C-alpha cells in the first residue's frame, strides 16, 4: 500500500473520523492552496466553497485512500458564469491526469472512478474568468480480497477451490488482473465471474502455461458468466482485462475430482398402443459414481400424445454436483 505524505495532515484533521466515514460538512477554501505540496485536505463527504481569481490562480485539494474505493468528485460553478478547468491526479505521477481536464462553465461536472489505495489531489485552474465553485469528494471502499498488484503471470494471485475472490479493475490499471489455477491431476473446473456494476467494464480469458487461449468471454453489465471444462494437469491463468470502464467484480473457481457423467437407466425407445396410459418418468433412474442415486435431478423434455398415432421424442437430462450432465433421447411410437 502506498503511503501518502498527507498522512500526518489526515491524522491531525480527522480527529477520530474513520477514513471512510462521511463527514458531510461545508467549509471554506483555505487560501495559499496553490500547489500539490500546499493542497487543502478534503474529508470524505465534505463540500468546500472556493474561488478562482485571476488567470494564474490554481487551487489544490488532496485526499488519501486506505483501500481501493469508488470515488466520486462533483464540482459546481456557483456563479453560473465564466469557467474553470479541473483534473484528478495521482500524487506519484503529477504530470498524468487520471481524468481529462474538464471545463466547468455555467453548470456542474461529476467524475467517478475506482482508485487503489494511495494519495491523490484535484487541481482547479482558471479557464474563462474563473468564479466561485463548490467541490465535494466521496469515497466508498470496495470489498477486496487483496490490495496487492497481480497484473502478470509472475505476480498472479493463486486461486483456491471454492474461495470467492473480490477485486476491481481500477481507473489507473491498464493491464487488468491475473489469477493462477494449479491442477495436480485431471479435474473438472467451474469458473463464475460476476460484474457487480452496471458498466460494460471488462472481459475474461483462461489460458494455459503456453499462453494459448482456452476460452474467453465479455462480462455483461451487472451480470454473471460461467465456464466449465475438464482440464488436464497443469498451470492455468485467468486474465481479467480492462476493456472499457473501471468496475468491481467477483471470481470463484471450483474444482472437482468427479469428471464422469451420471448414468440414466431405464430410458428406452418403445412402441405403445393408442389411448394407453404412459408415464415418461416411470422406471427411469439416475445414478452417479460420486453422488449415488440422483433420480431427483432428472428432467425430461418433450410430450407424448397417446390419443394420436405418431413418433414422439423425449429427452432426459441429469446433472451431478460437479456439473457433469448426462443426456439421453428416446423415441416413443404410438400406433
């Protein structure tokens, strides 16, 4: 975790407030906040009323994040005239804005970002006669399994079967996240990916040690995608790629030793007489090597009209706890 030089100022200013408690106070700009080193600290939820004077005037506001957070910055032009520019910067890279410098003229400007733990500042400068403004910064921490960077196979986060991982593609990340899955023998692998924000933020892919793609898919807005396959012994990498916007997500990998399908018994094609009684489930059972009797998991699709001569298809399906699915189709002839 990066340590910001605003830590001492934070400790002196917060007077017992948690980093992520919403302070929600309205205060006035402290002058001489005209550089990143003299920036005025803004607490979570505070609104500061400031003023941009002559064409060389600049105001700086700083905040620290202890955890990866969803940050919202709102700036209002209170005079509804003139205008000014503002941008968000990482303290470690003052020359590269995390947001485009946006003109605030007769209106308001809102910027949302997902930022990792660190120190940041906001710069407001004159663009067209300046004016009076208000600035509000709020930060809501995102549940994270780890704050460590894992953006390459060398730094990949090791997945454990059945453990849900909560992470985020942040605004400052270009390469996404990488996870490693180790299989000591041939196993069934099931992956669940959830995009928890309503933004078209990213996609995922799974590759082998040779970097050859096995499968990939886009994560839909506020949705879940799954992937299941039987994979050989080896090391695999799951890559979460930043395609559009920053967003939090969850990932869960579950492995199963059971790679055999259940067995559907008693389902056979046959001929019956018209107007005779027929029960599509009678005498049908399902057994599984690991789960035993799973007849209650049996589903059948298709219908047989015993009042009408003809040939009818019935399809039986059953899935065990490991996700292995058995399927069998039969024909019932009514004569």
